[in-house]
């Protein structure tokens, strides 16, 4: 575990250069969650999931993601949006 603020800055840069890349998105998501910035974390999950399917987000949103301590109503709404995007990808036939 490093400096999460520095990680957020680097992962934001990476997601800007490679918006479809799963790994920087997940890194940003985790760093934001560790900082307690749940709204930003779920916005990032939704951003990537609006572009592509993610096996890692798929697994995360299978668990009790709404049980995170400290979720605000806004963060809960964003988490539910990300979950709906995951479900949408699951409903698509494999390509």
C-alpha cells in the first residue's frame, strides 16, 4: 500500500490515456475507496463499464457492495448504476 493520493493522480492520468484499460480503472477504484471517496470510486466503475465489460467489476458487484461502511445516498445511487451496467453486460450474448 502506498500513497493513495499519489496513486489516484497516476491512475487518473492512465485512464485518460487508455480509457478502455481495466487495470488503471481498477487501481483508481481501489485507491478512491481506501480514501473513503466512494462517489468517485463508483463513478470510475460506471465510466469503464459504460465502455466495456470488466470481469473484476463483475465479481465485485456480485458481492455485498452496498454494505460498504460510510456509503452516502449519492454513492449508493452510483453503485447501483454500476451494478446495472454489469447486469447489462451479462445479458449480452458472448461475442
